[in-house]
C-alpha cells in the first residue's frame, strides 16, 4: 500500500470522526435548508408544467406510442393505460437529479465547507499559517466556472453513456472532477496563497479526484431515494427531503475528507520546505565559521 493511499484512508477516517460531532452535523443543515428552499420554489413553479409537457410528449412521440402498445399487447392493460401518468413524474425527477446534486455540491462548498475548515484549524491544524485571501466571491466564481465546465462535459459525453461500462464510469469521473475542483479549492483558499493553491491542486490532482469519485459513489444513495420519491408519489416530499439531507451529509463528509487530506499535506510540505531552508542556511554559514581565526 502506497503512502498516498494511506493518507487517503487517514483522511477518510478523520472525516468520519469529524462528521460525528454534533457541531458538524448542525453545519449540514445550512446547505440542506438552502437546497430545499431552492428546489421547493422550483417545484412549486415548474413541476406541473414539466410533468404535463412530458406527458404530452409521451402521447405524441413514436417511442411513447410504441411503449404503450407493447404493454397493452403483453397483457398489461392497466399499466398501458396509466403509463404516461406515472412515467412523466419519474422522468422529470430523473432529469432534475443531476441538477439537485450539482446544487448540493456548490452550496455545500460555499456555505458549510468554510465553517468546517475553521473548526478544523482550531484543532488538528492550528499550526498551519493562514496565507490565503479567504474570499467568498472567489469561491463563488470558482464554483460557477467548475459547474459550467461540468454541465458542458455532461452534455457532450451523453452519447458515450450508451457504451457498456462507460455509462457507469463516466458520471463518476465527472462528479469526481467537480468535487475536486470545488472542495479542493474551498478547503485551501484560506490557508494557501493563490500560486501555492494552484500548484497544490496540480500536484495532488489524482488523490483529490479519487476522493471526489468516492463522494460520487456515496451520492448515488440519496439519488436513489430521490427517484424513489417520484415512484411513491404520496411520500414524494418526504423522500425528497431525506434525499436532500443525505446529499448534504455525503458532501459534507466529502469536504471534510478533502480538508483533512489537503490541510495535512500542505502542512507537511511547508514543514519540509522550512527544514530544507534551515539546512541550506547552515550549509552557507559553515565556510564563514571555518574562516574565523582561532581563539
């Protein structure tokens, strides 16, 4: 097992310990409330419009007509008659799912992550000097740019999802990249100078991407609950709320794992640089000491 792998496991373990504290769990309520308020407003305004539009498309499209006809021919008469009624809400929820996950990641990075980093720096990383700019606007700009690139990559690569295996690996890679670009920036921008931050993200690209991919796999659980809420229509609001809270917890855990890995690595790099500088100064001073006349 490599040293980097051990550091990743250590970060995951420390993140679990940190998340178990009541204060950290309380912090997860912030992105939860913001995400729930945003999507409740969007659902109130556009849910029926989206469902009705999809129902009309199912009725008029050749794919919908073929599906309804196939179900009727197979003897599923009631299922065929109600196909457009239950298919449209599920499709709307499925289409909204990536946007819900994207919203949750961005809001967690912008609101909960800075609070979590401040908690960690009071304890394990108290010796790490603050050299960054700690700008919320810079964090917002980084999150928006990363989200835009993510959305473009998502749309461009959609045809590749039809390739067996690619449809599973590619979304995880994209979500992992998004988490790497958002959480990786937000956990370090307070402590690292801009140039130091960019150099760190390049040097630790793959470990941070792996952490992001792991958070994407964990994010599949609230995604399944979100879609389950569309299937069980009566319980949909409850299922959606549980899914949103789990998104907040999963991405809070991911941000803590990023913070533990990145802050520990940054502290170790600064200690090595300081030790190397001290050795260099001692080597430079040795000839001057040797040239002194004997007492």
